[in-house]
């Protein structure tokens, strides 16, 4: 009996091992299927070719995506023979793509080399085509779009970093000048007297605003007195009415604006004034040229002296007439027959 139990226990142990082995194989098969589904390993594929000048960072087996979704992998990277080179392309990259998405890849699609992560590894990303373009078949060439190289990105980043360092240096100089009180802003930040003046000006402004709020003075009354507001409104209304009358042609100003005859009269008056000014100008020119008695009176000293002497004699005669008027009365003798 003991040997029979030992034989049965031995058989059950192997059964458990076999069951675990079968379960492990099932799990492994399921994992392989899942990985194949994720990486599209078991799908039917067709081949497209794209030409690139450089495949730095791209390896065989690198993923191929369509609009960000994995659809295949890079099957081979080959050099283009010299006799077959066209333009700047040096390498021929063969892409194994799932046939399920063949309708999405068309003649106007573009292949871009994208950088995966920060390590520099690259993959091929295909831009879907449009309905108007033809579907690419196996062996067709897929056009490559411009791809940013990691070295170029690093160079651009280095240039941007240099510019940032320059900006930081400029800011350091500016802040250093401010901290030392240089310039208007530096004095504004560091000068205590200026701060005190600003505080004083703020206090005076507060006092002024307080007076305005108390309705004292013109501004206060203007803000708070409704009667003053009414007077201003009335004055504005009167100004509007005067403007309406003027625009309507009433009054002197309105006639001046509207009446053509008044304008013509003013124009003729202006013309006469111009002619009078012309005569006066001619007269002054004649005086400046030394012609006429008046100019001689102004310019010749002898004539001026004679004229002055005559005026003095006339004044003396008038004074003598006032003092002794009898001297100048004529003797009138009347004879009566």
C-alpha cells in the first residue's frame, strides 16, 4: 500500500509540472501575439522606397509610422550607386509597410525622419496623402520631406543660448547701474531725497483731492453743484443757438458766412485798401528817394531850420497880438457930411 501511494504522489507531481508548462506556453503565445499585434509583426506588408541625403541615427528595424501610428519598419538602408544618383540624395531607405494602410499612403505623401527621444535615434514618419492623389504600389518611391537634424538643432540651441547669455549680461549691466543709482531710473530707485519729494507731492495731491471732494472752490462746485452744472448746460445751449443762427444766415456773422454780396463788398473794400496801401507805399518810396517838399523838410537841415524859425516868429507875433492888441488895430476915421 505504501508503494502504491508513493507511485500516485509521483504521478500527481508530474501532472502539476505539465500543467504549469502548458500554462506558461499559453502565456508566452499570448504575449507573442500581443507583441506582434502592437508592433505589427504578422501583418502582410508591401515595400516602398524613399531617398534621403543622410540617415544619421536611422537603423534597420527602426519603426515606420503613419500620422504617429506604427505601420511597419525600416527593412534596409542602401547606398545609391553613383550612376543612379539624382540631386543630393545618397541613400535608399526601404520601408516595409502594412497593406492595411496602403490606401492612406499616396503620391502626395511625404516621409520625414523624426528624432525619437533625446538619444538621437530616428524613425520614419509618413504624412497621409489626399484623395486626389494615386495610391502608391509596392516598389514605388515615396518622396522625403525636409528633416531637422539633431546637430542642426543643437547648433540652433547653442546660438539661442549665446543670445540668452548676451541678454543676461545686458540685464546684469542694467541692474548693476540701477543698484548703483546711475541714470534717472537708478536715482528714482536709490535717491532718498527724490523719494521724500514724491511722498510730499503725493500728500499735496491728497490734500487737493480732499478739498475738491469737500466741494470747496471751482472744481468742487463743478463736480458737486447741480446749479453750476445747469448754468454750464444753459451756456452751452446758448452757444449752440448762436451757432445755429450763424449757420442759418442770421445776423452779421451769418450774413458774412452766407451773403455773397457782403463778401464781394468786403473784397472790394480790401481791394481799395490794397490800392491805398500801394499809394502810401509809393509816397513813402518818393520820400525815401528825396523827392518833394516833405522829403526835403525831413532830409535838408537848412530847410528845417527856416521852417522852425518861421514857427518861432509866428508864435512871437501871436503872443504880441494877445498882449498889445491895440497896436494892431487900424485907425478908422469916419467923416460925417
